[in-house]
C-alpha cells in the first residue's frame, strides 16, 4: 500500500490515501502511518485520513436502513442466526459503556465502519452515532498522527 502512495504524484497521493481511508477494512490506524511513511505532510495526511473514514461513517448513517435489509436477507440466505464475534464484542462494550464507549473504542476493537453499523442496529440515533464517531475519529487521527511522526522520528535515532 505504501508503494501505491509513493508511486502517485501530487494530488494523486492524497486521492489514493483518501480512497484507502474510505475502504471499509482500513482505519486511521493504518492509513495515517502509511501516509507518514510515504513522507507526506502530517497535517495533510491527518485531514485526508479523517475525511475518508468520516465519509464512510456518514454514508453508513445515511443508507443504514437499506444496508440493514440487505444484510438480513444475506444472513437468511446463508442460514446465519448467531451473532458474529465482533457483534458480540460490540454488544458487550455497548452494554458497559454505551455509545461514547463504543465510538471511542471502535478503531481499536472493530473498526469505525462496523461500529457505526452496530451502534445504529442497537437503536441509537443516527445523528448521535455520526457525532460520536466523528469525535472518535478526530481523537484517534490526532493520536495516530502524533504517534507516527514522533515514533518514526524517534526510531531514526535508535
């Protein structure tokens, strides 16, 4: 993935980084360090990574009902009745810490996309879920940007 970013030039680096951040399986935990390793400006990496992740959260929030009906049909077709391990873990976090806890722990335990889906399926308000996921993404983006910048510069000294 680093090669994709490094091979792109100018604005295309940011487009590649944005698309990687928008991918459902990648979060700021992966995208921000990739951008820093590719020697892109840290603030631009943080903004681009946040924007890509937040776009997916926003789209999930907007189209949740359509996705939920598709997912239920798919589960019925496959004969899946029990919740997955991620759903079970999210439910435990939800019951213990509520929406703020799930949102803030989402990048670590599930990913923001899955956590957004689960929070909405647990009955939370669409607006509150999007707000809390935005706060969580902002916090983790800042943490990962600072950690990547100072972590990689510290590694040069070793």
